[in-house]
């Protein structure tokens, strides 16, 4: 899941070296915290959050195959 998310994010941004993804494992779910360069934050979120929603749906679909719950958070 983390690899899939990283691949998607790095292809969207201008500065792929600034992308960092932190995986926090909880009791029932996994939280993926995404940090990108401030200039690229708009590209990742998109208009009205459409790209962010699409990214979350893709990661949830991958997690569902592994029978896990995942949340994607975008950190400033």
C-alpha cells in the first residue's frame, strides 16, 4: 500500500525527492501520513480535493484486497 501511494504521489509532484510517507500502525487500522513540498500540495489535493479523494479510494481498494483499513492524511 505504501509503495502504491508513493508511486502515485511522486508522479504527481514537481519535486519527488521531497515526498515522504510515514506509516503509523494502530490496533485496527493503518494511517499513511503524506508530506510533500509546499509548492506541490495543491497538485496533490486538487480542485475541491478531487485528486486527494481519488488517491484515498485507490489506497482503500488496495487495502481491501489485503483485508486492512487504511487512512491517508496529507500533512503540511
